[in-house]
């Protein structure tokens, strides 16, 4: 019995069958015969012809790029290099991170269902690594778990992975060797497999979410931090350095959102109700699609969000409000409602130019940073930043914009500038008097402490019974 036959008997074949069932269910009436190669084919058997490049909408990796390949005897050959990279999160914050081929995240690997891929991985780090192909159905020995499915790739060595793509969907790659360090340092990438049948998608965006502990004044992320991260990123960039998602009105847009951070992120989209159409398990049958405006993308998950673009500038962001902020001091005393004027004078004797922050909220902080009055420590970013057409945006971290216009050419991804709302569709000021109008306001009578005691029978019992 051949090894392939054995694998098939052990259930590898049934996994591939399940994948093909899913693919059929995704679009049953139009494409009843999805031709997925049989899992028990010998490795040398010719694969059915793949779709040529250009017959699908290429993925647009925000701030990123797609790895070119060489076609060698029908096999798509890619070459990843694990290495240290100089990375800019946003102007003003640069760090030595780890990634692939000069960037974090690494370049997106893009292929088509039915392709056979050969991926060389060269290790230019100072420690061993591997690459795990997250969500891809493949033979056990190609799964990339160091010490389990393969020997580690030592510094200077190159390993080769080779497998056939028997599915389509939004997938990822990352090390499965000293993961705590290597992922924290930025090693990750997207692995997108297009389906064999044509999809009605006009724009196809993808990004990976991550968190970083880049302490102020330091130049390397701290991998030991578990919760108090400083930077929250889409494709290793923070707002306002994250590219906008551009579309023409009426186009169908997909956003593939992957999460290799240490937190779950509720991803919220303004302007539309999107459909969640799949994840790293592939495209879901239509009956499973869900209509949402916020979708939690859990750690290690990918979600595909699809919508029809409507004109405007719309926010796309994580709804954990600390995740749409730049670096912030953790565990600092809360100063909201505290008059700090006397303290401010005292501190200014030691730190000229010091300005107490936060009596009426944090908005003031963003304003001072924008004016250059609060430079902050070296190599760090403001907590709230970004200048919009109508004032400061007061954001940071996992925040970007979907910019939809009526007059864009297909495939034009250039930032179209700010949206101008028609006057009748624009919220506007009609008074500057706090007493304007007679809005109904509720006055709540507070309960006096003595009444609390009397109203509490247990308290009364304690009082009388001693
Ligand atoms: Cu978040």
C-alpha cells in the first residue's frame, strides 16, 4: 500500500472531502461541480489546470504586498526569509521587529485552489524557527510545528515545504517555534487561496491584527507582556498610518480580518451592515451568513466581511476603545474631575512646560500633542491623533477609513481625499448657548446616608441586636 493510500485510509481523504463539500455548499446552483483534487492522488499526479492569474480580484493587503512566485514545472515556488526588519508603526515610532522578506507582516502568499505550492523558508534570525500554515489542509509533516512535525530550521538553514491547495479561503502563516517571542516580534502573514470558480468581488482587502509592547524610549517590542500593550495595529501599522479601504459606490467589497494578537477584537464598520461570509475554515454556506455591524474576530481566527459600498468616509475600527488609542500610561491615577491647577504650578518648577491633563477628559491631550506642546518620550506616538477635515479625529491604533466615491475607476486604490457631505446631510451647529431649548432632563434625588441605614433591615437588626 502506498503512503498516500495509507493516509487516505487514516482519514486524510475525508478531510479533503469535507472541504470540497463546503466549497459546493457555498454556491450550489451555479457551480455544482467544484473540481477539487483527490487527496489520495500521488504527489506527482498532474493537478487540474488552475485558474490563471488575472481571473480573480487580487487581494489588497493594507500597507503590505503580495509575494511573487516562480512557476517551475507547474508548481508555484515562493521563498520566505525570516529576518529582523526595521519597522515604522507610524511616523515617529520605529522599532527593530521580526518579519519576513523585509516586512512585518510578511508578504501575502496568494494562490488558487488546486495549485501545488513549494515554499522555501530561509532562517536569517539568530534562533531556530519554523512556519505553520494556519488553516491549510496538508500532510502532517508539512504542518510546521517545531519538534513535532519537523526539525527546527536553524539559523542560516533553508527548508522546503510542498503541498497542494485543496480548499479556498483566508488563511495565515506564522512560526510554531518560540512563538511567544517570534509572534510578539511581528512574524506573521496572510495566505489567501482563491476559489476555482469566479467570485463576484470587486475589491478584496486583507489585514492582520496585532498588539505590541514597545515601551517608550525603547527600540524592540517586549515579548513578555501579556496584557498592557502600547500599540494596536492593522498589518503592523497604527492610525493614521493605516491605508484607507477605497471603493466605488455599489462595488462589492470583502475585508478579510485575521487576528494573531493576544486579544479578541470586535471589528466595527460604519455606514453599512456587512455579511460575515466565512473564516479560516473557508467560505460558509450561504444559509450561515450573518448580517452584522460588529464582528468579534477571536485570537487565531479570520473573518470575511462583505458589503456593498455606499458613498462617504466611514470608520472601520476595533470597538475596544483602548485599542483605538496610541501608547498610553497604564495604571496612572484618574484625573477626570480633579482641579490640578496648584499641582501643575509645582510640577512646572521641575518640568518647564508641564501641563496637567484630563480634568475634563482626554480630548485636551490630543490638542496639545497636535500643537507640538507635548512632545512625549523618544520613539513613541501620541495617544490620540489624526486630523480630519472638520477637526481632530482623536484616534490611534486599530482605526482606519473606508472611503467610497461615485466616480472612482475600477482598480483605483488611491486615497481620494476627504468626503464632502451635501449641506442637507451634514450635522451642524445651531446654537452656542448651553441653555438652548428646553430639553427634558431627569433630576435624581440622592438618598441620604441615614435613610440608607433605616431602609436596610439587616443594618437595623445589627444596630438593635448589637
Ligand atoms: Cu481590539
